[in-house]
């Protein structure tokens, strides 16, 4: 059995793979593949409509929030957000919580002033900044809700920051209950909790748009995508279809409420095991640990190599930490069964007994 702990692209539900594979050969008994149908046809339009409707339902979004499926992944949004929301003579507030937040900050500086109002850089990104003060004149506040490399996560969201709230939720989207209507813009790459790589979800409060004085290229203006229902140009048809199937799966499980309970149980089991085994250590502050991406280390490089080999021999993939930080990383996204976490923690206990 393979246990998939990859950080992204990552594990998806078996039911989704089965349905998607059928549709590659014969979509809805049409005799056509999902890969070859036109996007502006009665065949695909219901897919787009259902995917958008499921996002609205699962997030309990109000009528002011629009749902878009766009190209370019979350990385494009590092640029597209400030292009649409930040004038050159304005400042945007950002928090620096790790590699992904840093990339967002870098791109935003191309369009206006960026004020970093909270950073955990001095802590080597092992914490989430506390007691941030958002300037009331800021165009918006940007946060990265979960850092896949650093293994940290915002647990106390700055809902009432006084300015529009923007969030990169690529690695924890739909994994826990949040007041999604308190966010003015959310973006998330699909390839972790929501579907196949190749499409990006954007949820935007339409009332914050149209306030910059720059000319925005047609394809990068959110308003054009809203007007065209995410059909401004050819969308990534197959990726959106897989997202729709994954959202159906999540709804059938009981939605975000149900999946949060499962995710809490997986994280609790893993971290309790980690804390009980001295051979393993995690640099992340307890209160800021990510429930999606747990990072940890072994001080002895030889033991680290041995542990990775044992994991590989037992069908556990994606355990090695990001190349920029090393160590180990265990990604516990929505589709990961708790059986995989049980198998890993049992292996960790056995390893610790041998090297205690």
C-alpha cells in the first residue's frame, strides 16, 4: 500500500480518480473524452456551473462574493492581486510568514508600496506573527494562511483588521471552518486539497474591484472574468472537472464541518506521537503548528537517511522535507486517510525504539 504524504500535487480521493479516469475515455456517455469537449458547450458548461456553486455552498458565501477558476496557479495571484487592488501611491500590508508569503511580497512591490507589518523571519519562520497592527490607510492586508514549507498556520485569523482581507489559502483551502465572507479575496492553487494541478480558485468580493487607476490587461482584470463566468478564455477544462468531482466528494462527506474533524484527528495523532519520541524534533511553535503540513527533524544525519529509507520501504512517499530546509514533511490534506497517519506513527514509534 502506498501512503501519499506529498505536499503538492498531492493525494486525491480514490472516487475522484475513478470517475475522472472514466471521463477521459467517455465523458457522461457522450463518446467523447473530457479532454476534447468544447468549453462553451452544453457538455462542459454544467461542470463549470456546478463547481462554482459547490464552492459557494461549501464556503457559505454571500451574493457579494464571486467564484472564479483561473489559469496560472497561486503564483500568478501574487501579481494579479496587487495589480487589481493596489495603486502606485498606496501601501498594502503584508505579513511575512515564510517562503510563499515572501514571494507574494516581492511581486506586490512591483505595483505599490508594501509594508510588512509582521514577520517571523527572525524566528526562522517557526511562528506566526502576533499582535499585528494594520494601518487603516492600507489598501488591504495579505496573509498566507498556511505555509507548506515552514509548517506554520494561522489559527487566529485577523478578520477585523479594518481593511480588505486577502488570503493565499493554497494549502489549507476547505480544510477547516472559517468565516469565508470576512475575506475580500481568497486564492488557492487546486493541487493540494481541491483537485488537479492547472487551475486556481479565486473568491473575490466584487465591491473591492475597479478602484485602481492603472490600466489592467484584459486577461488579468478580475472584473472581466466575473463578467464571462470564468470563460474569458479557454479554461483548464480537465482540472476544473477534477475540482468539481473533489468538491462533490467533500460535500458528500458532510462538507467542511466533517472534514475538519478528520483533519483535527490526524493532526492530533501525529503531533502527540512526535512529541512523545525524543529522537524526532519540530522547530515550530506548538500554537502555530500546521494541521496540513507537519515539519520535523532528526539531529543525526545518518539517522535521517535511515528513516527516509525505512519510509520508502514501507510505501510512504513525500516524507522528505522541502529542498530549501531539509528534514521531513508530512502533508495531511483532506483526502489523506487517517490509516496512513496511523501507519506512519507506528513506524515512527518502531524507529524510536531502535534508536532511543
